[in-house]
C-alpha cells in the first residue's frame, strides 16, 4: 500500500511538532510504502535538519510556508478575469459564511494554479484586496468583518496567500497516485489531501491530536491590534475546517475533546474514530515497575513552563499544603520555558517560601525547586516522575495531556485540573479538581500525601490504563485497520482504477527493456497492458504508464499459447 503522509511544521523535521507519533507510525508499518509531503514553517526548522528515515519511505517532498513563493508568473487578461471570479467566490464564502461559495472558489483557484502556475502575485494584487473589501461590505457579511480597513485587508491578504500556497505546489502528479492520503493535522496540512481527493479520488484520512481551529483561536486570543483582520482569518479557518471535515473519508481525533470540536464544525459520527496517541511505554518501565514509589512527601510537576500551565495557582496551592504538612516539597521540572515566565515563578516562590535553615549558620533551602529535564538529578522524564509519589497538573488550557499519560506509565498517582481531555485520560485513576482553584488543588494533594496506600493503588490502576490505551502498538494497529477500511470501500478515482491494480514492481524507475530470459512476443511485460490468462501477466499486473514495450505490440490473444510463470524484474527503489 502507498500512503502519502502530509505534515505542516512537523515530520520529518527534527524540530517538528508531530515528529514523534509520525515517526512511530511509519516505523511501525514497514510493510507499506510511505511518501512524505511536508510543509515547513521557518528557516530555523529546516536548518535543524530531518530525522533519519527508514528504507520504506520512498519519496520526500518539502515546501516552505515562510519564504516568498513568487515564481515570476504573470497572468494574461483572461487568466486574471478567471482568478477574480474564483477569488470572489472564496472571499464571499469567508465573509458571508457560504460553504458552497468557499468550496467553489477554493477548487477554482486550485485548477487555475495547476494549469497556469502559482498564485503568489495574483493573491497579493490590488484585485484581491478590492475583492476582499467588496465581500466585507456586501449584504450578509458578518458584523465583525464589516469594519475592516485597508491595513486589515492587507494583513488578511498576506496571511491568506501563505495559507493557500499548497494550491500552487507541483506535488499532485505524484500525490494523485498514492492509495491513501493521511494528513497528520487539519488546516493547511490537509489542503494537499483535499485537492488529491477532489481531482484524483484519493481517499483522505485526517488525524488531529490538537484541533487546528482551536489552536488558531488560542494563538490569536490576546491579539487586539487588528480585530477585523483577526475575524477574517478566523472565518477562513472555520470555512477550511468545515470543508475538510465534510470531504474527508475518515477523521481520527486524538481524544473526545478534539472529537467534539470536529462534530461542531460539521463532521459526522459515522466517519469519526478516536485514536489515542502512541507513546513508548518502555521508556518508563523501570520507574513504573519499581517497588519504590518515590519520596512520599514530594509533589512533582513536569511540562513546559508557560502561563497556560498556571504554575502561579500551583505555588499558591502548595503554600496551603506546606502549612498542613511542613515536610512537603514541590519539584518543578521544565521541558521548555516561555520567556519571562520562569522569573515570575521564581519570584513568587521566594515570597511564599523564604529559605529555611536549621540554625543560624546553616544555608537555607527552599521547599520549591526549579529544575530541567536532562539535569544531573533528572537526566530523563522517567527520573523526574520517579522523584515523588504524586504528580500534579495545574493547567487552565490543555488538549491531550502528554505529561499526565507519562506519569500514568510511571505508576504515579495524579492530581489534575479538569481541562481538555484530562478526565478522559485519567478515567478514574486520579483526582480531578476545577481549574484556577488553589484550595481544591491543595486539598487533593494533601489527601494523597496523607494516604500512601491510596496513592499506590491509584498509581497501579493508572499504569494499567496507560498500557491498555496509550501505547505505540495500539496506535499503529488502529491506523493499519483504518487504511485497510478505506481501501475496502472501493476506489473513487475518476479512471475507476481499483486498489493494488499497480503493484510496486510496475513502477520500476528507468527504461524497461525485455530481459534476455523473457518469453517471446505476446508473453510477459513486453506484451503491453492486456490482462487475463492470454496476456502472460498475473491478473491485475499492469506495466507502468509511459513505459514503451521493447518488443512491439502484442499479437491477437487467440495466437498466444498457454504461458508459463515469468520472473518479475526488480530494481533498487530510489527516494
């Protein structure tokens, strides 16, 4: 099976967001061919290089979303008129919420780009800006976009051109030949798969462990400089998400929280299946299977230090814990740090917990420590989770809580805030409290610190749940099953080609001549694309398109004797 894996800002780049689960998926299915189509987000991401790819990755195509994409192509008057008509449909759908107009404009622009070249100059032209302005002022436009001024229009056109760059790529001759397109995210990453589905009938699978529409809202939540431009861009992403969810053959959200977002945007339940992220349980086996449950008086927090994790509330909650249990400690392990946030947290910890000393000459120690994964006391995440008996998550915003699942693999009892997919991940094996409630967080932590037997039981139950639901094996098996389901539904290709009609050996690169050991005319690959017993080919074996048989046209089937099995020529695959 040939699978086209679509990513944006992720695999195969070493700094990619979805690098880990994509790499585990590809390596877990060595029986299939994978072709990677990756959109990069920055020059820094490309400079940091790519991960080593396994041998069954046969093609890698990349394109930047950050660099100028002007190909120097200028449209003729007829082409400009065609662009204007399609673009008006697109922005009318964006501003007025008409899904039909949006789809017509999107696919019309894709056809124009495929026939005449890139859309860079056209999308940044005065014609495009005036079309957006007219759509904002037209009856039926939402109130949020009606107040758009020229700076708002220019900002939106600039962002729109970047988002629509996949329409102008030269990928589709190859992407249209794969058996399944698998988008590792929604939004812009799924655009190439949407076009392959539209123009070539390739089944489209979209996986979202973090809903791109939700991520867009969170990213621009505090941007108040240009509200009209923000409203236009949000409307575009809403229309794009709706089109992807409507056209995708199958959607695999990573949790029920993401699933609810997809259903609200138009996805139907018969095309939805929750597939949890696959994580390497072996990394945490040593800690999870150890008899020692860590320091019984220590609370552990692990994650990226940023405002969404609400470490301020955690520090205030620990102040309550400290008053009730003077021997308690809090160890904070950072995997990454948002600028300035670490300093704020250190300052608050110094105010809440002055350094304590046993006497007048001893150096004081703070019960709260800030450490990094990879340090001498915690060289790996497993060591960080193993430092205490209870792991705390204090977030106010969360999707799928990876650190919580890792703590479960380590057999640790957990105290978490009720955000995102936390309750779904915990499933009754930990304590859950409301977010932004330090008192409730402190009470839950105290209940586990004071009852070690209960903490141990919850930790054992958490590890059993994690091993059942969140391993790499269950993730790979789920996608293998979905790939086969998509092929079993039949082909939607315009030419009616059935799955597996072209086996891998029918795509041998280079010039294909008749081997010296092959039978005479009328037998073997040299006889052309005829099928059936008289052709000398295994039923369904069709030579690659564009290859000229060296032995000329095949004679009439009636004159061909019964064939004997013919060896298949092979060639080393190239990436």
